[in-house]
């Protein structure tokens, strides 16, 4: 959501990894809620790490649940996911989200078309492909030839304006992963 708000220019992430809230309010409800929580911190610049830590540790269960529910509603409205019920461990029904395979396939096709066939790249596709590549998600989707072609295209854009946003997005993912990993390690270690 932070990456999406950065792209939509609701916030800026500086080279020093500080977040600056802009006056442009997000259009998506889930982003609006997170935007308001960040804005309520009432600081001109907030270190990215502080916001990620707040999301993991500082936000109440109620705040996190409300953001997640709005995000889930948005994905359901766009038909990106559907809900399924399944019996849980103790026989209770558990709701889970299932990815809409058709939409997923359409997205992969957009990435392939834009990066492998078109001469001009779309910033949102470049950013998404870069993040999928960075998280090693692409290795299971594209064949060897396609991966090589996409890697070559991603190297070409290193000299463009979107490259800085890609680096910031990768930092967000790395920092968030580190915080979540340390949370899991700390939770599982004996006291």
C-alpha cells in the first residue's frame, strides 16, 4: 500500500528513507485509512522504518484488521480474489482468499506484452515486474528465455525515472520482510 501511495503521489519517500505525506488523498479506502494513520503521526518526515515498525507492532489489532478488510473488499470488488470457506483445525469454518486465475493470467500477459513486445514501457508494469523479479516470483512464471528478455528490459530502465521508485519499493519490501522475520524469530524463541 505504501508503494501504491508512492506511485499515486499521495506520499513521497526520500532518498534518506523518510516518508513525507502529500496533500493528495488516496482514492482507495484501504490506502485512505493507512494515509490517515500516517498523517496522524503529525511529523513532516517520518522514517520509513518507523512506519513499517508501527504497522507490525504499533497498530492495534483493530487498526490492522480494518485496513486489511478494506483491502480485501477492494480486491473482491475488482474480482482479483474470491472468498472460500474451509473447515479449520477444530472443525470451525475458516474463510480464505483464492486468487482469480483469469485475472492473474491477464496480469502476467500484460507484463509479457509490455516488456517483451512493446517499445514503450508502462511505469506500473515495470514496477510490478521489477518487484516480482526482486522477490524471485517471476522464476516460477516465465520460461528461461522470457526471464532473460525481461531481465534485459529491466536493466534498460535503470537509467529512467521509474528506477528510483523501484529501488525505494525494494527497500520497503526488504525492510518489511526483516521486521516480520525478526517478529517471528522473537515470538518463537524461549524466554
